[in-house]
C-alpha cells in the first residue's frame, strides 16, 4: 500500500518543519509506504529533516535530458542526487499549464528510469470525456503513448481532472473499472505488472471506501496532505484497512 503526498506549490520552511515534528513522534507501519513530493526547492530541506523517518521523497516532475540549456527545468540526475526515489510525471496540472504531451512524458519517464527514479505517471479524463463515455478510451491512449519502452517497475496514478480539488470522486464502480483497465492495458503491452494509485479529493472521510476497491494500490493525495492532522488520519486509515483485511 502506497500513500503519496503531492504538496504541489505549497508550504514553506516553517510549515514543513512543523509538519516533520509531528512525523518524528509517529509510529509508522511497515505495510504502508509513504512518499512526499515537496516543491523542488524544498527537497533538500525536507530530505535532511526526515533522515531518520521511514518516508521516501520524490520530485513533482523532471526533464528528459541529463543537463543542458533548459532554463527552469529539473534534471532526474539532480533529483536522485538529493535523495529522491520517485518522480511524478504528467500530472494534469503540468499537462494543462505547461502543455506537456504524452510523447514528452514518455521521454521524461524513460530518462527518469535511466537515472534510477521510479516514475509515477498520471493519467485522467476531464468531465466532458467522463460524461460522454469517452474516459476509458482516453486513458487507454494516454497510457499507450506515455508507456516507457522498458521498465521493471511502474506506477500509474489515475486522477480524473474533474475530481482534483473539487471534493467529487468517481463512483466505486468507475474507479474499479478504470484501475482494472489500466492494469490490463499495461500488461498487454509490456507483460509487466503495474501499481495503480487513485488521486482526486482523497480525504479522511473517503479513504477507507477508496482503498476497499479492487486494484487500488494506494492513493495520491493533494490538498489533504498539506495538514499533518489530515495526512496522518489518511495514513492511519490505510493501516487500519490493511489490518481489517489481514493484508
Ligand atoms: P486533491 O487531493 O487536492 O484533489 O489533489 C489531487 C492531486 O492532484 C494529487 O496529485
């Protein structure tokens, strides 16, 4: 079980320090893995603070070249050097605001893998596609076009755009169908298994319901990962869920 916290462009030194103070005294379970994706500029700061806490750290994006004249970009090699294990790629906010395409995301994923990072590739339909019955086909194309040529380990985050920051989540049956479909598509193309996280308005109230859905291997949390109380409540629910199901 994997709980990922995407802090996006939020928090500062003071709030990160106070967040970590609470983590220091928390008893973590070996069965639920945690990873925080802070703003790039705070990766080193956070990484030093959580040195003795069993939490991984990741970047919110990376470029597809090692180094060079790419102003404002972040190299996968630099992420690795500063202690990152994971990188989020193709988040809908980057697809929308930074015009990232599937082809671009695929190149970044390939370079991330080459640099020993574990990519989490985000996919998700908009409301119009969901309402017009086009979600499954749209996600199939996103995955087919973003899938790295070669990988040992891959995670896909299914984040419907209409669910991000809105408090709305898909029906259980819609999440179940999409996650199963994502696993089938990846397996049919690569003969490899993939983990699929759900993301979009995950909170303390809905986490148990989401985790009880087949083929949900964890969650990618935005807003509710910014407050320590909410974040630990989500984590605690995930631990409880595994205990209830004896997983
Ligand atoms: P919210 O949890 O705020 O809806 O954001 C989800 C997300 O975009 C995580 O990457």
